[in-house]
């Protein structure tokens, strides 16, 4: 049997071997569960000085997709080597994977389009127009549709992933951010400028619910545990808001670092991770039951490390960061210019459970 598969299948037994108590058992506030002790395993240099946005890990396929402005770099998730790239993706933000169809999709903010590519060859096989400035993108497996969330036009473009045709456009009432699916036909997306979370029925392409996220504000990252029906929303006011995916009720909030962008969930260990770009940290929390959550650790990463991917196959975490020079002088066209990325400073930070780092 494949060693990595053996490790994956054995994880529940390993956790039991640590003598972890059930969720109802009291635990010291400062005790970190062994399976959630993460540290930086390595840093892998990445090519170029262009920026990046979303990262996507494909699990057992062992590929890591890193968006790099004009293209998507595709890395071997084990070695860190670049194995190919997806071209013709101007201003790319996100990547959605449809393994059952052998296809991938990128949201291209600079020309308001989605590039469709072959998962094996990585070659582009089509292009579809979207709303203005497509950002978050996600594949919904029940309907085999791709939902593309457009930041400037404040709507969602819905694409038939098999026929490469636009099925419709759905106004979402604000600027959409990260999205998540429950695997049962529902799509969830944060609305950043209205501090809401909305639930979309994929088949009818209609908004079923709009839920306020108070006390959270400026929501960005979003992850879901389909089993417990809990959504995890990373908010700009340093709050992780846990929401009931059926009722929209805020279950609890947890403190996280500053500058959160991405949120990921580990179904095997109940881990919830937020990547915090301003602090340069990774916040770790744990779901001990559908009603009980707690923060467990904060791990230094690197300032600017805001987006993240969780590899469900190895339980490793990937974050991209870079070093910056002084910003150029402000102009009327660019009142808040971005500082330049220093040559050779872009790197992939890989974090792993502590037992693998030693």
C-alpha cells in the first residue's frame, strides 16, 4: 500500500493513540493537541517577482496550483518543483478544479473571463466571459457548475462545466469574497462590504438566505465542515465567526491574527486554520463538537503570507509570501502605490505537524 495512503488511513488510530479525551472532557486552556502542533517544515523559492492570490491543493493528485498574475504555476506538492503552468490567465485570482470532468477553471480579473484547462496537460481548452473583475471561483459537484464571483460587478457568473456555456448571472448585493460548497448543492459566499454571508441554491441559481456576521466585519476567508454543518468565516476585525450552515446563526467567535485572508478546515483532526498576512502568522483553532470551539496555537509564518492551501492528503499547509522594497511615490492615479516585490524573495512556506518537522 502507498505509504502516504497508509498514514492517512491510520490518522484516526494515531489520534486515539495520543490518548485524546472526548470533546466533553475538560482540557487545560494552554494545552495544544499533538495533531495540531504545526511548525514551518521548509521554504521553497518561487520564480519571478509577480504577485499571487489563491492557492489550491489537489490532495491525492499531488499538485499545488499557485496563481501568479499572468499564469498559474503548477507545483509537485511533495518536491515543490514546478511541473507546468496554465497560460492565458491575465490577472488570475483563483482556480477551481473539477476532477470528475478532467478540467480546471481560472478566474481572470484583468479581462473578465474564465480560462478552462485540461487537468492532465494543463493546456487551455476554452474561455468564457464573466462579470467585471472575477475573483473567487468554485466548482459545485452536484450540478456540475462553476460559480464565479465578480468583485466589481457584484454578481456571480454561473457556468455549465461540461458545456462551457454561461447559464446565468446572479446579483449578490455586494462585493463577494471567498466561497465554499457543502457537496449537497449549496454554495456559500462572503459579502465583504455588507458584512454578510449568503447561501445560494446551485440548481435554481437563487439566493436562499442572507445572514449577518456581526460581531465579525470585513469577511474574507471561508471554509466549511459539511458533516457538522458549520461555516468558518475569517473577518478583518481579527475574529473567526462560526456559523450554522442551515440557520445562519452565529455559534461562536474566536480571536485570530490581523490581516486574515484564507481559512481552511481539516476534517480528520477538526482543525481550523487562518492565514494572517499583517501579523505573519497562522492561527490554529479546533472544533471539539458542533457547539464547542477553541483557539489552540499561533504559529509564525511571514508577513504578507495571506493566502493558503490545505493539503488533505498529507495535512500540510502551504502559504506564499515575499519581501518588499519601499513603495514608489504616490501619484494622482496611484495614491496608495504598492511596494515592489524584491527579486528572488517570493517563496512557498510549507507547514507540517511538529512530529514531521523534528
